[in-house]
């Protein structure tokens, strides 16, 4: 009781003076005194936010996305042309990378033992030949580049330029050469079952968003050079 009384005696006169006479004046004065400070804090916060947006994770994310898509054209990855001294002929008009020759021929021999006859349709193709294929067929078929790219790589973007790609057909069903129907042949069924033993892999499966399914197109991944060539492709798939 004694204590409350003391507080009341001390507080009330001060409170009366403040609130009755100067309420509006003090509020205005405080606002005037503090407003530059508020403005400063607001400005610093805004500047920081802008700087974070410019150099922060958002920008990094953007450049990452751009980098991932930069090197692809119409869904195809770039490939360098193999140096000529690494090319060897497996047929009068078909050459491949020397690394894959033995494995490829052995695969054909093993298939023959199972009564399955594969034919090699296309191996190494120069970037110049790919240029002819891509642009001439495109105009013959009256297709736009993106449509054409679904079935043929733009020059500089074909696995065939590396010498590590081979297009395979069935000797008993030549009408399925380069056709989706090749997947119904004995050769394709045999390849699905056995190709990995010889380090061959189907390059364009049914899940590819940009490039049509090519059951006839296989690539070799049985050497360090081949693995390096296809590293980006394998990372992305
Ligand atoms: Zn091919």
C-alpha cells in the first residue's frame, strides 16, 4: 500500500503534464527525429536485398541452367570428329574407331553362332557428310530443323563422327533398316540380350524427349576414350 501510494504520487503529475498538453506535439517530434533513421534502415535493407538477388543463389541457379542447355542443339550433344589415324575399315565402305573394331566383329560372330545375322549399315561419318545428310534430307522432306533433328543429328553433333557409333540391321529383314520395326527383328532381340557383354549400348531409347527412338543405333563404351566421349551423355541420362 505504502509503495503504491509513492508511485502514484510520483507518476500521476508527470503523466498528466505529458498526455494532456503535448500528445500530438511529441508524436510529431518523434516522427521527425526518427524518420531519417527509418529511411536509412529501409534503404540499407533494400540495397542488401538487391545485391543478394544479383549475386546470390538465384543467379547461380540461372547460369547453371543455361550451362546445362548451352552445349546441346535440338537435344543433341556436340561431338568432335575422330582423327583419321584412329579409323579402321570393317567393310569396304564402313570404318569405325580402332578401339571398337574387335569387339564389334566378335559380337557379330557370336550372333551368327546363335543363328542371328546382323549387317552393319553405317559407322563413322565425317562432319561434312553429316552436313549433307542433315541439310539435304531436311529440304527434300520439307522438314524444319527441329523435326529433322528428331531423326538425324546436326553436323558436329552426331555420335557417328566419333567412330564409336554403329547402325545395325537384320540381314533377313532389310526392309527394317533404319526403321522402328527393326525392334521386332531377331537381331534387335539378340542385341538387347547380349550387346552389353561387348560394351555396346543403345544410344536413343524411347524416353528421349528430343530424339526419336533408334533401335538400330548402338554406341561403344568399352574404352577410356569412348567413356570420356560419352560422359556428358551418360551423366544426363
Ligand atoms: Zn546412327
